C-alpha cells in the first residue's frame, strides 16, 4: 500500500512540473529557468552571456 502512495505522490509532482513547463511555454516565455523569463536578466545589462541562451548579444 505504501508503494502505491509513493508512486502517486511522485506522479503528482512530475505532472505538476510538466504542467508548469507547458503553461510557461504556452504563455511565450523563452527561458523558464530565469526568474523573469530573461526579461530582466543581468546578462542583458552587463553584456555577458546568460545560461538560457535566449539573449541576442551584439
């Protein structure tokens, strides 16, 4: 019985994470990992590269 409960909890966590990614991508965010979707990332301000790869640097 404990096995079924643990499997259910893990499935709920994975489903919630997948739904978050789906919702974020559908809303147009290019970088889910950045707190502001790369809109206010330090890489834009100081010219360095961001790990998200969504910035176009000159």
